[in-house]
C-alpha cells in the first residue's frame, strides 16, 4: 500500500493504482469526463489535471499511477484554469446556453429562462437534467460566465446537428448531445465485447452504431452499459426517461429473469418502477453489467395488466370475489377432495420464478398440511436429471463452484444452446476470459450463438448429440492413459453426428494440453441447461462431470458450473419442491430423513417419492383430482400442449396462484393474485448458490398479495378444517419464514435476512463434495423421424411475462418472431428471406416468416421458446430434445 497526500489529507491506496480512482474513492471531486473505472485511460477530455509536487506542470490523474509519498493538489489555480480551458473546448460540441450562463446562480437549470426565449435546447428541455455528469462538472468547475470563445463561431451552433434516433423501444441516441468522450465505444468493445458503437469521421468525429444506420439495425444487444457511462443525454433509456428524472427512491434487489442473479437498483416513482441500473456492490459476478431483460423487462407488463382480485369460476364465468371467500372456497374444496379421495389425490406445482420462502411454504402445505408427496415444477425434471449426475459424480447435488472464477479461466468448455441469449452476463464473463486472459474456448452447441465467434473450436453436433460429443472427448483423453475413479474399462464409442473428426481432435488437444500444462489453467466447464429432454440432460451432465473429473480430479467440483434457465431452480430444490426430496436434500423415501422433518415441523410428514409433473398430468381426473399451481405455467413450459390442456381440464379443482392471467390461470377454478416479482420481499438462489435478497419496491397491483401470505392464510384455514393444531403456520412476516428455513435447511443456516445484509452466504455443512468419480455414462437413443429437426431455446429479447399474457409486443424489437433455417434448406424448398413457412407435424402446425442464417445447421430449424406464448413446444413430445417437423412454403 502507498501513502499519499491529496489536498492536505493523507490517503492509503494500492501502489500503482490509477490516481483518478484513488481521488474519487477518497470522496474528493475530480472531473473525468472520458475515464471509465477499470479500463485503460483514454486521456481525451483533459479535465482531470492535477498538480503533483516534484513534477513539472500539471499531470493527468487518469494516466498517473499512485506512488508512495506523492503529494497531490486538485484545487490549485493552475489546474483549475487548465480544466476550465479543456472543458470549454468540449462545450463547443454541446449546447451550453445554461451550462455556462453567467446568471446560473439566479436561474437554475431546472427553471424556465425568460431572457433567452429563442433557445429551445437547454437543460430544462433535457431528460437528463439534474442527473447529468456534464452539468455537475460545469457547476463544480465554475464554468458560469467562462467563455473564451466569445466573438468567435461555435462548432455546435454552426454545424447542422444530426437527428436523434428514437426508433427502437429501449435506447435513444441523440448525437447532438455528444461530447465525443468515447466512453460508450470503449465499454461496448472492452467490457461487453460487442463492438456495436464506433468513432467515425475524420474531420468531424461522431459516434455511430454499426455502419451508421439506426441503432436497432446494428448488432447492439441493448444491455444499456453505454447508458450507464454516458456523461450527457446522448444515450438514454427510452422507457420512462422523463419519469426517471423524478425517481423518489432506489431499492436494491435482484434480477429474476435468469439464474445468474444480477444485482440491480430499481428506481421507483409513484409506486412503480421507472428505471433500472446495476448494483455494483451486489453480486460480484454481475458487478456493473446487465442484459436487456434485466434492464428493461421490469416495464413490459404494467400494473393494470396484472391480476387485481381473486377470480372464482361460477356457472362457466369468472367472477371477482373477496379474499375471505376465495380462501374459504380453496380450503373447503381441498379438504373435501382429501376426505373423499385421500391426500394423494392433490398435487402441487412450485416455480423457480417464486422465492425460496414461497416454495418452502408450498412444500410445507403439501407434505405437512395436506399430506401429499405429489410436489414438482415444470422446471423440475430437467434440473433433477442434471443433479442426479452431479450427485453420482461428487456425492452431493450441491456444487461449490464460484462463477467469479470464470473470467480468470484459461481453458473453458461451454455446453449451451446459446449462452448469449439464455445467460447473457455469464457469456460476457466467458468473453472476458478469452479477451483478457487469452483463454481457449470450446463451444458445444447445435446452433450458432455469438459466443461461437470467440471460440477456438465450435463443435456443432446434431440436436441431442451433445453427450456423444463429450463422451468422445472423454474417450480421447482416457486413451492417453488418463484414469479416474469410476471410469469404465469399456467406454461407449459414439460417433457424434454433425461433428468433424478434425474439430473433435482439436478440442481434445486443447483439453489435453490444459491437463499437462499448468499455464492453461484454471479450467472451467459450463453447462447451461435446456428446458427439455431430462434423459439427454442427464447424459450430457454425466459426460461433462466425467470429463471434469478426468481433467481435474478432486478439483472438478469447484470448476463445474451448471446454469439452470430460470432464476431460482436451485433454491426451489433446496427447500424440497420435488417429488423425491424433502427440504435440505433429505431423501423422501428415507424413514430417518422423514423422521427428521417430522421433528422439525412438529407434525407427520408425507414421505415416499410422489408423482412428478408428468405423472400428475397423466393421473389427472383419476387418482389426481386437484392441483395447486404457484407461479408455474404448464401450458407454456411443457411440451405437447394439447395433452397438457386436456389433463388440466379433467381436474375437479385447479387453483392457480400467479400475478398474471396466464393460459394455465384461464383454465383454473380459482385464481389467487400474487403481487408480482418487484412487489414482495424474499430471497432467490443463483446458479452459483448466492442467496440474493429481494426487497419490496413497487406497489402491488390492486388487492394482490405476496404468495407467501396467500399460502400462509390458505394453510391456516386448511389446517383448521383438518384438525392440525401442532404445525406452525402463523407467520407475521416473511422474515420469520426464512428464520424457520434456516433451521430446517443446512444450506441456509446463515441466510437470515440480517446475516445476508451483512454479507453472509450459504453454509456447506454436510453437503460438501465427498467424492470425484466418473458417473454412469448412458447415451440416449435419438429417435428422430424423417424431416427437419425443430430446436427451441430461450431468446434474449422476448419477455416471459408479456409472452405469457399473449401481448403483441412481447418482443418489442421483433428479432425473435421468425424461423431460423439454413439457406441451403430454404433454397431446396423455394423459400426466401421473409417468406411465410408452414412448420407442421402430427401435433400441430405454425406459420411464420423465415430468417435465413448459416448459424442453423442443414436439416435443422430454430424457433424461440417464448414466441407466441410458447407455441413451439406444442410441436414437441415429452422427452424430445428436438421435434421432427415438415416444412413447406405457406
């Protein structure tokens, strides 16, 4: 550490740290209009000059590194004059009528100027007024009345200004406000690795997107990082940009649109969210990065579009009823069905879109109050299949892998359909490793994603062949004499379809070199789970675990990253929302574990594995008479929609707890309105098991309540009817639910709210890896018929909530409303770009425009999962990684 003096104050800082960051961290103002923390200095604005004792003249704080004994002055007269002169040059490119006005002490930028009515472009008419870095800098540098250009022509007022670009729904680009600081260019290139923004022009420099056209026609992915660093109103959020000027408070919470769990601040005005920005002090993996979902999807569904009051089906029509009537009706129907058909006649579906506390109370309602082990989620089969392989390999379903290690990896293997779309910030961190650490990247994916451009080797197998690729790599390494516990003498010898032998050999050589040469370590194995095909997921996860064990031995668990699709999949399983698991990964079929739960809950608990989601639907109307669905949407997330709809229609009682009137809710006998993702308190658990706090930010819609309170009230009424007095259900606050959860589930022992606020995280007691062996390798058969193979995966731009409501603008950019197909396949069928294509099989058909891309392998087509309310899944059968379809021109 170095000791230096800044304006007479002694400060300690790391030796060699950028002086500008040290000054800012010390709470001393220093103008720095072009500097971006963490990036190499650009030194373009020249406004960060300081005086340093022993150095001639003034120095730039951004290019100067801290040294022990340094004496720095930011308030010297010479430095002040230099900063003002530099800023006056910058202002020649910007409207400065208010910023340099000599009457600023009497007429604030928020006031209407009556002396200069002909000028319409001023601070008052700017959507960044009072939150503008340039405005603050002019004020702090006392630019009022400073005008060295008096009597000379100003660039801004003599050069025709380009028109603003407001053609897309997320981001506004107003070039006339730009001061050419190039922050956006460098962040887009060096932080996001996208390169959508460039500095163009030789004599009249300007910022451009792509080739100079509209923003939405460039390769911009609308992450908003450029907005965060822009010092003016050049780049602004399009939604609520004026409302965000008057943000009343900022609430720290977490994004719940994927399992990365980015930390955010939600700006609130009038009880609803109006702006999102990253919480750099929150999740250390996401830090200052978000994706388009995290930044803009808070606003896709407005409060009036959410459920407001309970809805009860009477005489074929849904009617609004009071909470008292709704809860009494639900309790009475469940009690009647339990008495007539037994507790196993009732099933429950939880959701990874709900909090840990809510899923825990659902598990308690099912097993302790109703006495039913029929408990699952539409996300459950795939997640449990992956954890089955992990448990066999390492003796625990819980991996201690920390995602913050990914950007430091030197060799990476990523198995994902499109990590850029499914887990965008995780993709950015993989790119960090490639660009900053010189890492070598192997991507295994049946379709093109942006990450493929960064890969040393891209292995593109036929759909469902990912496990075969990994087993082939494992076999190649084992042939070199590699050995690992559990490695069978006779390994399967698959021939992965679609993968060239030479590319497979290159990938094996990369892994082989990483095993032998420490300079190519650390290694990282990343698997982003798909939504479909549990058997294929289990095979792929087992092969990846085996490959990690063969390469790393006992280190493998800490270098294997399994990323579920939705936000709280791990948390949902942690608290026991599964047919074969009790809370804390206790075995449902174990008398000892069942007895442990009965001791903790103080009441008999339904043990024994229950029915999973598919068996429940299969038994609907027979052994299963009632289903309680909390936050899940089987008609959206499950394949073979017609079969699912018929099953739900056979139920005597379907109760849905949700904030949205989804397709599943529209079939329900009773709908209980949840308050929605930003209107409740609780926790979620990210892919690398960080327990993230959610705080109440927005006001709930209408009379909606948080699901935990709905479950509490329903459980109390039902327990009273069933004569259960010993089980605790009367929670006054959701924090009490977490206090109990911390006692029941070892992982959450230190996850009480006060502990989380102080930085505590999950406890690994009893669930740490106990082994490192190759799990059983079983390659599922691919039973694809004739025709093309339809793939589906999550898109980046389409909002689940809007898609679940069937809103036309669920994809506001309209980038995910077409069928991706190979140009060769299209030519054979006489299909051109934008032509309507009929996609059909025995389960149904869809008609949509074609998008021709070489990213789709020949013989395959791709349709985003969220398109038209999950329509793609209506063509899939259970367990299929891809659907066989017939294509024709419509």
